[in-house]
């Protein structure tokens, strides 16, 4: 049974050219069920019917196959073409079994012969056809809904897996960076030199253990303090010199500085100061490296050095008192007899200033002309201006990482070795390094043995004869 509550108002398009037949259909419908109201629109030909179907939706079409402008199954085809979803009840004046079967086959819901049974069959057929179509649409909608739900579940699963991979990658990167920081700090602590990293205002960002030991304090207690207040004996002239480095971006080295500790002892050390740059190449602070103290007996024997130590404030009160150097360049000292000598230009690419300082210290006295870049973009720019014989680049860097630097260098037809410096020991990373056009890789923290092993293996410029 059809629930008549669902069919209170039914809109019907009656397509019939015979006026008497139209009146017969109307009477049959009104007599069917008083609870149902039929809204009947009339069309006398196929063209009018198609136009009306295009203008609005009907719950049902009552169709005579013989019309002035169409006949037979072509009429049914044309109606279904105009609205494929509308239920159609075919109304015919003759009982033709073959036509009835073909009508149902090609889209009609019912085939009714005009006659005495019209009143009994027509209204019921319309209601049944509407209910059948409604249930079909519900089934299709449920199927579509299930498809959407399945798709949504799939997308949620994909997003979840992607987020899991990203979180895992992020955690791995954080662990790697933490490991690098720890190893880095441990390595800096055993260097025979004091290292301070200052911001532009002279506040200490980090320092190694020898630097903290000089003033007799824990390193964590010194971070954030004013560097110049720690050394009462040389604060004014040191601040003046450092301000010039911050302004001009030009470092200096091999200056003998006096450091007065909190115990009151005065020590003279060979000091290097280089500007620290951010990922955009702007000077963001300073890195200070002070080597082993100069023995007092040597200071006493060399009066020139003593005079220099006593008059540091006067000698550095003018910009003319020290010679500008190219930022980050490492001056070649007299070769150590135990240090193998090389010839060539090497570019070190690392956003960490202490890494650059550490590698530069390793390479001092090697005979190599060493330059530095603080990020991948600067490395590409410098390599376009200078023909470097080797590039050593960190893997993890802002903007361009080491693999991207290697790729762009190879695009620019750079043929010399490119060495990746990394803390990532994973097989996937090593595989990506080998695929990227890099020559080799060494692991951080960089030690002198591994560094010169890579130089001996890959530097194409011959070593200088000793």
C-alpha cells in the first residue's frame, strides 16, 4: 500500500491532443482519492510538453503516444530525454501487447488502455509510480551517501597517516638538532679556547666551558648577562671595537686582548672577532674566540707587546688602528710543520656561526683560502663570483638545505666536489645525499681528522710541497 500521507499534492502533466480524453482523465483522477489533490497541467503536443518539463518539475506525466508532432515510442523517448527522472504513465486507446512491453522497457512506469478500468487504474498507477521513483532515489542517495562516507573515511585515513609521518619527521628532526646541539656544546667545551656568542646589544647568547671558567661561574648563570661588565679592565675599548664590527660587518683577528677575571688576574690572549649573520645575511651579533693565554715571560721580553697591552684603549679608539678584512675569511698563518699544506679555495656553508668558527679553526694554517656563507642563497651567489675548489655545506639550513645547494650548483655547471655535513645517520638521508649530485658526506660534529680525510680524498688542487 502506498502511504497517502506522503502524496497530498501531486502535480501531473497531461500530454493529450484530444479534449474529450483530457476530461476523462481529469474525472478519473478526481474520483480516485478525495485526500489527494491533483494539480493538472495540459499539453496538446510534444513540443509544448517538452517546454513545460524544462520550466518546472512534475510528479508524473500521463502520456498519449500519438500526438500531432510525434507518435509511438519516439514520443516516450522524447519525454524521457526532456526529464529522465519523471515517472511516466502511458495512456493508449488500443490494447497492443508489444507496444505496452516496449513502453515499459524504454522507461514508462505503466501502460494503461483507455476504458472502463481507467478510473480504477490511473490514480493508483500514478501513486505507485511516484512511490517507486521516490524509493529508487532514496536508494541511490543512500548509495551516494555511502560512497561519500567511504571517501571521507579514506581521506581522513590519508590525512592521519600524513600527519603521523610529519610528526615523526618533525620529532626526528628535533632529536637530530638536539643531538647536534649537545655534541656541539661538548666539542666546544674541550677546545683550548674561550668562545662567546653575543647579540647586537652585547648580551651573551652562549659560551663554552673555558669562557665560563675564566670568570669562575656556571655557563647557564652567565647567559643573558652583559659581556662587557664581566671584564672591568677592557670593557670600553672592547665595546668600541665590537660596535665597528657590527656596523661594518668586517671582523678582525690576532689582536692581543687583556682579560681581567673576577679573581683579579690579568691575562693576555690572541682574540678573533667575527660578525654573526642571520639567514638573511644581516649582522645579528658577534662570535669571539680567545686562544690560550700568552705567558707573562713572553709579554715581559717583548716591550712592544707590553706597550700595546698597556695602551689598548688609546690604540683602538680610532677606526684607523686596525685593518679591515673580508668577513669570515681565515688568515693564513705560518704553516705548522706538522700540518700538511694545501692550495685552493674552499667555501664553508652553515647557518650556525659556531660551526663556521670551528671548521675555520681546523683549517687555519692549512694553506687553504677559506670563505664562509651563512645560508644556501649566499653560497650560490658566492659560487657564481668565485671558482671554489670545494664546497662543504650543512644539510639542514633555512631557505635552501644542503641538497638544494648541491642541486643548484650542479645546474650552474659547478664541477668541483660538494661535501654534505650532517648529523643524520639514517639510510634514507644517505641515499638522498648520493642521489643529489653531492660528492661525499661527513658527520657532525666535524672533527679535524674527518675534515682533512675528505680534503685529501676529493680536493683536486694538489697539496703544496713541504
